[in-house]
C-alpha cells in the first residue's frame, strides 16, 4: 500500500512495485515449467528409464567401425588450437574407416598451416579450403565439407555410413565413435553429452558452462527424449545417418543439409530430422571408470566472448527458429519449443529483477535518512515472493546435484556462487541477440559471429588408457 512520502520516492516505489510484480510473476511461471521437467525426470529415474548405460571402455576404444565415418570440423581463425584437436582426434579414433574433413577459408592461411601440422602424415585428414573469403556462416562451411565428402563418395563408388560433427576446440572421447557407430543402426541422429571443462583461470565465465550443460544434458534432453519430443543437435558430439542427411539435403532448395540462413543450423537440423520422420537418440553412457562418454571442451573464458556466443544461440534458437520452424507438433513439442525460445524473455525478467534490487537498496538507504518506506508488499506479492524463494531453493539444489554428479562437490558449490554472474551474461546476451535479430529483419546479412578460442584442455590431449 502506498503511503505519504517524499514525491520522488513515491514514483520510485511505484516503479519498484510494478517491476517486482512483473519479475515475480514470470519467475513463478518459469519455476512451474522447471519443476514439471524435474518431476518427469524424477519419475523416469524412479522407474529406471533415466539410467545411464555402463560400457567397458577397453572393448570400445579403437574398435573397428561397421562402415565409413566422416568427421566434419568447420574452422575460422582457429590456428591456436586446431592442431592439438586434430592430433588428439587421430590418436583417440585410430579407425581406418574414419576420415576427418576440416574446413578452412582461403583468407585464413594460419589455420590452414595449423591443420597440416596437426594432421602430420595421417592420410585420414582431408583439408577443404572454401574459395569464399571467411567468415561466411558455420552452415556454409559445413556445406562445403559436405560437398567435398560427396565428391569423395562419387570418386570411390561407396558412401559413408555416418557423419559426425565436432568443433575446432573439442576433445573427443576414445569410446565415443564406436558407440555412435553402433547407435546409428537404431537411429538417424544420435547425440552424446557435452561436458565443458572447468577453467581455473576463468572460474566465473569459462566455467559457468559446466552447470548449464550438466543439467541440460543430464536431465532436460533425457526428459525430452522420453516424452517423444524432437531432439535438437548440439553441433558437437552428434552423428547422423548418411542416408538421412542426404534426404534432408535433397529436400532443401540448395541441395545441402545445413541452412546457411540460420545461426544455429545444428539445432535446426535435429528438429528437421524429426519432422522428416527420422529417429533420434540421446545417448548417455559411462565407462567403468565412472567418466561420462562425452565431448569435452574449454568454452570462452572472457565475458565479451561468452556473451557473443550465447547471443548467437539465443538469436538462432529463440528468434530465428520462431520464424523458420514455427510451432508444428503436439502439446509436448510446443512445450519444448517454448522452453527453447524463452531466452529473450528470461533476459528481460532477469534485468527487471536486478533493477528491483537496485531500487530496493536505494529506497532502504533513503529510509535510513528518515524519508520513510513508501509502500509495503500486499498479500499477492508476498505469496509470489515466498513462491520465488522456495523455487530458487529447489533450483539451487537441482543445479548443485547435477553439477556435482559430473564434476564433484567443489564445482557443484561454485555453480551456486556463479548464479549472479551467469544471470548477467544471460541479460547481456539477450540484449545483443535482440539487436542482431532486428538488424537482420532490416536487411543485415547473417554472418558467423564466431567465438574465438585460445585455450585447450591440455590434460585431455592424450587418451588416458589407465583410467
């Protein structure tokens, strides 16, 4: 209720109350959504449908493939890490039926040189140079690799069996390729988890991806698969049946499978496979050493680079896909697409919540100078605030649990300490994505807003045979 007070404070109090009501209401809606996913996951866990498979690493590592496999790696200005990535991939995946296609640009000679250094004398690496100056888009680079792969198939008179996607900074798991090769018999698209590496030099930026992927790839995708919704591809650690990729390409006006108009062509490809009647699989497996079979990488360690990367994800998934993919599917599919596309709204709600904190602090300080507290929360607002507090406690428990499961208690506790910083990154990324999207509506060209990498998880460069 508003009380008599100094007029400027009355206006500030009114702004504070309305922003608080807006943020608290949407936080409750978000909490209902998250708790629904949590409850489904808990039910799957209790009924044994969310169990992670156990595999014997020794029996998988180096196992011959059932057919040819192509690994596509698009690059742009990755000269600092691509050599290490290739050297590790060639050692971790020694299968003779694997061929690695690395896409570079004609105006990026440093990366070309690094690719040749990383390949060494291994003939399984195929360097593909795009005659267009980079960066174009990641999808354009992937399409150039796909065309080179098709040309090789025509020359050999034989087709690949599966196509795997990885990024230039990825560290592949030695057991992953045989698992993907086996799973592609039962599915047209297979995704394994992605595990970001904690970074001691970037505990609040580069490491905050740990908890996000631990929860997303430990719970959200498990629920999504169990409910029969389309699975989005992460763009790394994913494999596609060659025939399905050909069908997607054949249905495209360009004759290529990756949409150059999209900034998140990987996400879109996963949904298009489902729409085409393809089968998708999210594959979680652990070795006898307890380590998850997953793609590992160091994510951006600087604030501006993290914001740029997440803005690209929000732009492509939340905004572009609204236009490009629409809302086809039943109730479950609509629910999942709403979750995918909530990024800009989440950024706005978080911004309002932090603004409320600043206003509340200012009004509290004014009260200390005898200017009085102009209003008190009413019954509805109190209910919303208590509901927000309870949901925040629940979310903190879940985030800690999923993070600690993969990284240990220490990183799990750091995940809670990083929450405010993660929220700031989400706010800045949402703003950048919205402005970029509006720019494309006004005619700006869609370009590869590339994230540059300068760190590589060196402890994983050599496959660990003793674990």
